[in-house]
């Protein structure tokens, strides 16, 4: 069965070009021209991949990304005409998986599409819906985490970090390994991003964030999660 790709962009010429090239690659293509209709199309069609423009009428791409990340795990590839690093970082922080900056080569975009679809296909499938360790519970289906039965207000990357560490408890990871696993191979930031998110996550899962008992710093290496 052909993979389904939803393209949300308000540039008709670009949409037509994307549709032509994606269909040539064997994908089924659905399109929307504004954020609100894109959100509806994603909910209705449940695509395998979303190509999402950053600057959209009605509802911008960042808001669409924020909403969808609470509802589904579809890979999101952001399309942006902006060169500012902050816009790319915000998109990634909200849960986008990758981005390309306009104008981009179709060869590059198709390569990224294939990579994201492969990553989604190889993600663990046979896994318990709820991961538990001590007073922490992570509901994978609902993308929610709780402690002592109370929901944790986690940002998308905090949630992904928690899932990653709980799945790999007891194993030490370098900052570069964490950056690659959670943010991807071509993230525009640096390893300080990992430290910042670890600090935020500790505030929510540790009894004493200044003296962490779960997310342990391994000096000269990185971090380890103790379950």
C-alpha cells in the first residue's frame, strides 16, 4: 500500500511540484492550503508523513505542529522560507522531526522524506502501551507521563527524552548520542540543548532536582537513567 503524505502549503506552484514528484515516487498525496484545513486533513486521513509549511494562513505551521504532537506521532517535515535559526529550533522543540529551508532541491527533500518514513517503519512496534518505573508512568499511546498519579506537563522533547531514558535505563549515553537520537543527525543546535532539557526534565521527575537520583550525570560522558 502506498504511503500517504499530507502537504500543507499555501504556494500553489510549490504544492503542484511536490505532488508531481511525490506521486512519481509512488506516494499518495493529500494537500491543504492553510493551517486549519491542514489540521483537519491530518486528523481525517492519518497520513504517514506531513510536509508542513511554517508560514501558513489562518493557523501557522508551528501551531499546527504543536496541536498534532499532542494527538499523533506522524513524522513532521517542516518547510520554511525563513533562514533564522530560532524558527527552525522552535519547530524542532515543538516536535517536528526535520526541516528544509526554501528554496530546496527536490532530491534533498525526497531523501529526507524517505529517511523519515524508514525511521517510522523501524520504530519499536511490539511494546507495552505503558512504561513504568517507580512512581513514574509513561503512556505511549496517549503520549502522556505521570508521577504519583499526577500528569506531568512535559514539552515534546522532554517527553521524548523521558521515553528514551526509560527504555534504556541503566545505560550511559553521551550528549552527542542523545542529541542524535532525540533531535536528529542534522539538528542546528549543539549539545547544550541536551543539558537544558535534562535540567527541565529533572525539575519534573526528581524529588531533589539539584541532587538527581534518576537522571544521573556521568562526568566526562553524559547521562544515565536509573529506574
